[in-house]
């Protein structure tokens, strides 16, 4: 049995970034950028007004309240840049600043002294001083041409897509999604939720749970099967899912020490190289990692639901990050609101709830129902607390490591204020 850090190092050594593909930037939500984006243009592309008002030339000195100006033209959003003369120009928010103008006074800070036959302002007086450059969005003020905008390894969110669109980036290089196959073992499992249970049977909850988590983690689920506790049936199913060209294969169950825990022996017989089997963690100690003869990585996760979720979150997801070219994940450090339970010589992964305490400070509460078979506490959890194996007694108020429910779902207060 090895420690978590050693297991993670062995795991990461097996994972190189996958190839990239070019896709439409508009379709890149949730994809991981393969190449950094440097801006090819300025944003804004021209100096423009931040207010509805009047454009003026101030130069280096403020313009005094009470000053009167003739209004010599108007600029609306979408108009080409006007060649201004002396005087003021009526201007709308977002409109290009007329040539020679450098400041804007809001419409509510002027008095209109005269209007033309079409009720357009023709002479104004300033009701406030004008500071040079005020209410003007300078060219390149948001993003300068040549500036690094988004780093490689970034998982693209809506905000990234907005910036890419604003900069005229139509296509991006993203890392191919890792292809994952999932095998749930156990003759007791019933896959169809509508099927009545016979004595001794249970419904397959690991399949929907892990499948959804994998998709949320940036993977493509390419195959999924339920397999009975039979070595030959498992080999057949493994061959079938490998035909989907999976990069990773996950199984649940049959990796411990019982009579029906056949997976380690089957893998060896199939020419796989076992990289580790059993890690000093709770829950999920029997976890197994192997390199299959055809090249795919194989994760054997324990069958209890929370054990399998922990294996996915803290072993499979770090592998996905490496395959996607993302930097290593870092934990938050948050004060513990209650006891973390009796210390054990294992790295513990505890269902938890992040919240704001009465003083508005972040705190994290370890939930009840930590047993690995209990699904219901997952409904209340919005984070994981991780306690190192050598931590000893962890008292309330201690800073502990906190992780989000998934590596692309950072620990946050979402849902914590109900």
C-alpha cells in the first residue's frame, strides 16, 4: 500500500497532454484551450464615449463650469469618426470620439441654451467642470494589441467566449476531450430503474453518478456497461469498450480481497501493468491503477458509491487535468466549523458544506453520514474536506484543505445559503 502523494505522482507520470483540434470559438464553452490567445487588435478598437453627452477638447487643463459652447455636430454609435472643428459635439454612449476631442460631459451636466428647428442642441453651457479625458474609453484600454488574453490550459467559460468574440477570434485550438469508458461490475446490479428488484439486488447508482461526474469534468463518455461478477464476461466487456478508442477505462467493484474481486488477476492475465493497488485513503483504499496492453489507463474503483466518487474526484480527475494540459489543482484553506472525527492513519476525504459563518467568514462543516455506502449526504455537500494521513486530531477552527465537488467546479458558496 502506498500514500496518496506517491500514487498521484505515479498517475501524473502516465499522463501526457492529448492532441488538439480546431473548433469554432462560439462552440468552445467548457473546452480547454490548447494554445494561448494573444490579442490581434485593440479593445476598444477606437476611443469612444462612456456617456450620452457632449464631446469637448480639454487638452491639459480642466474646462470651467459656466463655459458656453456651440454644438457643431453629432456622433451616434456606429458612425464613422467625425472630423471635428472647434466647439462641442453631441455624442451617444459607445460612439467614436470625434477627431480632436478628448473629453465628454454627461448630458445631465449641461444646460441647453439654444436648439435648432429640429430640436437638436445648438448651444450649451457647462454645469460642472470637465476634467481632461473624463468619460472617454481609450483605444486599447480594455485589451491592448499583442497582450496575452487567455493562457493555454484554461477551461473556457462564457466570459472567455465574450472576449474572443470582441477580439474577432473565430476559431480556437482546444485539447481533445479525454475519451472514457465505464464498467460497473456486480451481479447484484440492476441497470433499469423501472425494473422491480429481486431479493439481493440493488439498482446501479454508480453508473449515472460517475457518468455525470465525468462529463462535468470535461471527459467524453464513449462507452458504459454493467458486467456481472464473472472474469470472462469482464474481459469481453473490456474488449468491447476498448473498441471505442477510450483513453481511460474505469471500473467499479471487484478490486478488493474478496472471492469475487477478480479484476487485478484478470488485468495481469491480459498483459496489463499494475502501477499501484491500494492507497492509504478513506474511503476507497482498494483503488487500482494499471496501464493496459493496448495503451489505455485503467482505474479500478471500489464499488461503494462514495468510494467510487472519491476515486474519481481525487485520482481520475487529476489524470483528466493532465490529459487536458491543465495546471495541478490547488486546495482552498478554510477554517473547520466542527470536528473532523476520530483521526486515522489514512488520508480522509470527507463530504462537507462550505458556508459563511455569523461574521461573514468562510467556514466548512464536515457532514454526518460519512459512510461510503451513503448517497443521501451527497445532496447536502458542496465541497470535500481532505485531512492528511499524519494530521492527527483536527480541532474546530483548524485550517483544512477544501476542494470543490469537481475539478471544474471550484469550492464555492453556491447552494450554501439555503
